[in-house]
C-alpha cells in the first residue's frame, strides 16, 4: 500500500498525478494523454519532499543483474526478454532497501 504525504495527493493520484511503484516516481500528466508525464519531486499540494525516484537505478540494476536483453534497444524496440515480476512492482527496490 502506498503512503501519501497528504489526502490531496492521494486524491490527485486518481486524477492527474501518476504514481509508478516500479520506479517510485510521481509525475503530472494530462488525463487521457498517451504522453509521459513530468516527474515531480515535491507534492504540489502540501510541499512535502517526495521520495527520490528510482528510474535510473532500476535500469542500472536490470542491466547489471539481468543483462541488456531485458532492456529496450537504442531504437526503442521492446526487450528480447520479459522482465521478472519483481521489476514490474515495488518489490525490487524494497528488497534492496532503496
């Protein structure tokens, strides 16, 4: 279960703020848009510092522990192998105490 710094952020995560547990990242996006959101470091409602996102660390660990066949290639093509389930959730970073 995700803990939020305030009820407003909890509500916003159902509307226009996305929380991606596999990367521990918050981003603001336009509802209905297929574009990626803009990562945020502070809650737009209460000003609390949000946990550091783990986007780069996730890719680094996947490359180091699993290999490049689990990452998209330089042209953006899908990886050759599917990621283990732990990397699709917050399990990987909790297990590593990040």
